[in-house]
C-alpha cells in the first residue's frame, strides 16, 4: 500500500499573511517525517511567501490551477514553469470551482499536458453535480469526465480526485457523500484506469467536506489513497489531526 496522501486546497480562504501564519503553524502540528505525503496548495498570491515558510519541512507545495500559455501575450496567465520555479511540485487541475467558470474537459486535458510537460504532478478533479446524481447518471458522467480529461495523458504520475460538487463545502451545500458512495465511485474510476493499463503511478483521492473526524473512513488504501481537503485544511491543528488519522 502506498503512503496516504493529504492535499490541502486553501482556495481563497487565507490572505497571503494568514497563509504564512498557517504554514508556520504546520511546522509544529505536522510530525517530522510523517507517514503521510503532505501537500498544501495556497492561493497564487500566497505561493512566493508560503514557499520559504515550508522550507526544511516534509510538507510539499502545490498550486490551485495552471494556465495554458508559457509566456507572452497572456493577461492574467500563470505559467507552469513559473509554478515549478516557485517550488510547486503539484497542481490542481479541473477543480469544479474552475469548471464553473467555463473550463471544459478539453481545456482540463490541455492543462494536464502542460503541467506534466513542466514536471508538475497534476491533481485532476472530477465530480458530478447534485442534479446529475439525482438523475442516476453520476457514474456515467464522472467516468466520461475522467476519460475526456485524460485524453492527452499517456503515462507518468497522476492524482485523480473524486469530488462530488454537491459535497464540497462553501457553496451552501449540505450534502455529505458517504464513505461507501465515495469508495464505490473510486472503484469505478480504478476500473477505467486499469482497463487502460494506466493504474501505475495513479492515485485516487476523495474530496468534499472531509475533516479529521471523517478522513480515515474514506481512505482504504486500495480504492482511495488519500483526500483533497478544502476548508478543514486551512486550520493547522486540524491538518495535523488529519495527518494523525491517516497514520496507520
Ligand atoms: P471542502 O473542499 O473540503 O471545503 O469541501 C474540497 C475541495 O473543493 O477541494
């Protein structure tokens, strides 16, 4: 069984100053050489400040998105190589909060290729809306999203995060995806990866309202290898408790 993976997605919850404060506090709340791979993804504006705060720790830096352009006339662009130079090892791609602004599977697939080419490890997010789940089409939708978003991926390390949109906190959602439902979907995702002989180097995560109290129930080490956590990951003590909960 590979090491569990805990990825904190700080979204825009923390200002740059607060991001540094949380990163500094993580130095105390996360044990040295944890038996969990620990990643945090601060906002873009916070990255250059958080990177030095995490130096000489076992906590790895990630970004929340990447642009398609590498240089030139791209207003607001975010170059993959620059993320790498800032110290990022991971990058979240296709998060539902990005897809809600019009990002398609085709764009996500392109971003995945751009990230890989720059040597960043992509965290590909997929997940259905409540309306789709209510229509009984969740599995078909998620697997199609997976196939399309991975269209340009051939090999290399990849993290796939199953995040049902209706279970993500902060959108007025009250839905909780049970560990059983998450594991069932993860099994289907593993099936697609396996039939395409792509399982090697691919880890599957769950995300959506996970806390220290619930995290261990989602991670069985076979179908789900860790969690992508939003709000709860912005509290250093809670992050530390999640690491502990995943330490077997
Ligand atoms: P949440 O967010 O843990 O706050 O629900 C998860 C995510 O969107 O990655």
